C-alpha cells in the first residue's frame, strides 16, 4: 500500500467526516479536507490527490455534478461518492459518470479503508494502462517519422539525380527545392536558392511568363529558350497545400530536328514551284498548237487538275514555312465579318450544291482587328472549306462572330462526322488526317496547321470540340489588340 497517498475528503462538516479522517490516517494515508467547491478546487490545484471522497451534497452543491467536472479535468482520478443514505439510482448515476466507488452509512472503518484501497488499485491499473498506451503510440509515431525520414531522403536523392530540371515552390512562389539539373541549366552553382523568391533567383523571361500563364491551370507545353540555342519544355503543376512544381526537359535536339525537317520541306517546295508553273503553262500551250482529239483533251484536263493539286500543296507548305519562321508581320485594320462574307460568297456554289443549311449569327459592332487580311481570309477559307467538305449533303453549318471583353470569338459548327476525342489534339499537326475522314474526301492534312499558325501569329487561340459522329465545333479567339 502506498501509505503516502493523499486522500481528499470533500464533505460537509459532520461526524462521518471526522470518522473518515481518523480511519484513513490510521491506515497510513495523508488526508486533506475541503468543505465546499472553492476549497476543493484549491486543494486539487495545490496537490493532486491520489483519491477523493466527495459528498453527494457539498455545501449545497450537487456532488455528482462536481465529480463529473473533476473527471473531465482528471479522467483517471479515482473518486468515491459518499451519500448520507442509499438513495435508489444514485449508485447507478455514480457509475454512469465514471466514479470508482460509492459509500453510505452504516459504515465500519474497514468499509472505508477497503473502498479506498480498491478504488486506488483500480486507478493505478488505469494509469498504468494509459502510460503503456501512450508509450506504444509514441513509439509507433516515432517509427513512422523515421520511415518518412528515410522515404524523404530517398525522394530527395531521386529528385536530385533526375535528368529533368525540378523546381518546387511554395504558395508565395518562394523556392522550396531546386535539383542539380536546374542548377546546371540556369548556372546557379554557389547561389543561395531555398526560401528566396523564384523570380529573383532565376530572372528568366520565359519562366516568368510560365508563372503568369500558370493561373490558367496546369500547362502541358511552354518553351524556355536560351540565347545559346538550348530549348526546354517546362510544365507547371500545382501541388495542393504546398505550392507548385516546375519541371523542365531539354528538347533542343527535337527542335533542331524540326528545324532541319522544315528547312528541307521549304527547300523542296520552293524548288518544285517553278517546274510546276512551267508544266501547267505548257499544258495550256498544247491546246493552242492544233486541234486535239477527245482523249487528248480529257488527259490534258486531268493533268492540269493534278498539277493544280500539287501546286496548292506546295503553296500550303511554303505558307506554313513562312508562318512558322515568323515572317507574318503585316498588320492592317481587318473586319472579321467582311472577311467571313467574302469567304461564304466564294463557297456559295458548293453550299448550294450540297444543299447545306447555313446559319450566321454576327454580333453588332464587332471591333476591327489588327491583322494580316490575307492570312485571316486564308484561315477563314480553311475552316469554312472543311466544314463544307466534311458535312454530308443536306447538313447544317452554323457560323457566329461575337465579342467578349477584348477578344473576338469566331465559331463554326457543322453536322459532319466529328473528330474522335483521342485525335482532336493531333488534327492541328502537319499532314494529320483523322481516321474517320469520310472516304473520297480528299485533303493533305495541312489546312488546320495553317489555321493554327495564322491564329497564333495573331496571338489568338484555336481549338475544336467534337463528339465522334455528332459534328465539330471550331472556335477561334482573336484579341482585338495584340
Ligand atoms: P485536310 O486537308 O485533310 O482537310 P486539315 O488540316 O484541314 O486537312 O484537317 C485535318 C483533319 O481534321 C482532316 O483530315 C479531318 O480528318 C479533320 N477535320 C478537319 N475539319 C473537320 C470537320 N469540320 N469535320 C470533321 N473532321 C474535320
């Protein structure tokens, strides 16, 4: 028995209080008294007792409520309730709120000591269990922390040695981490990085532009160019609760390949154009050299058709080359609705022939664009031409021009075969033709790449929305001020 245990008696002054005091003293306990709730609180604060005996009524206050409050503060404290008589239901209430024992007269000295020792033993067991649990949980937490420390080291080693550049920033765009590759790319060796604003550590204009564009959402493609010819593709990925990650891959060799391919196509197209012009010229001259029979006339016609086809292809290729090289700098005031009108007039015969229902919806007072009128017309012709080409006879085409803020929005929707979802990102690539393009509908796959280059050279955007089999909707967004 722990003889130095302090027992606090919170009872109204009465002979039973003296009896308890004497009995417990005699049994070797230290005893303290409190006659009301204030005294009880002070006594508890001064020295946390090992056990309390609380009167069912303490200076007019309900002993059960007082005990309940105490248990909320000291959940493992053994409390014994003392009642002047055994009232029905009181023992039940005492157990319900978690008291350890219940005493009521007639009391023998041994009853008091037995109840106190029993409750103390139970309290100790509870305390031991609690200590063990705390120890177990703490050690399992420590284990977890250790695992995550190892995991973190592993992750850091992977990020450090990865061949892509990785920057992790917090929500205020301060650097949390840069890997070895980023240090090499931006020549940061020896520079303090962690905790500093990204724009201060790496004052690169393209990277700055990426951060600005990042508000639009995760970006798949953004180029970062260096004066020495290196080109990187950068992606910005938001990381919830942390900030964001910027990853960069070196695509210089791909860019070089692309340039070589474009140069090759440009040279070949250029060299083909003169002989094609002279072949077409001679086919026209043949007709003037004398009368031709029916077969000869038919063959010459086919020859001319094919030459015009190749010439159109070569012209498209040359146009693309020029657009991609950034030669399109001519800017004039262009009214989009006038361009659309001319384009629709040109296709009028085809629209009528295919019995296509054409609807136009043009917002009033659309402001003019600063643009290259020839290119804008080319873009419009390609989109309108495709809509007519791919829409079956008797179908519908809806064209609209509207304005939102400073952007002009041109939409063209048809009831053609649509474009499969997984091919929608490819149709703006050179020579790409969708797998569901109807048989007999000819094309080179260059029209939409020209559209994209023209739109982008005017700082605009173009995209398609289409559910396979349910028509296509092409949208072009052009800023009124570049
Ligand atoms: P093409 O000369 O083949 O028409 P484009 O570059 O203009 O080349 O278009 C690329 C491909 O996109 C087309 O081959 C076709 O499969 C698809 N496409 C373009 N416009 C439409 C449309 N309005 N409806 C259905 N498919 C289209």
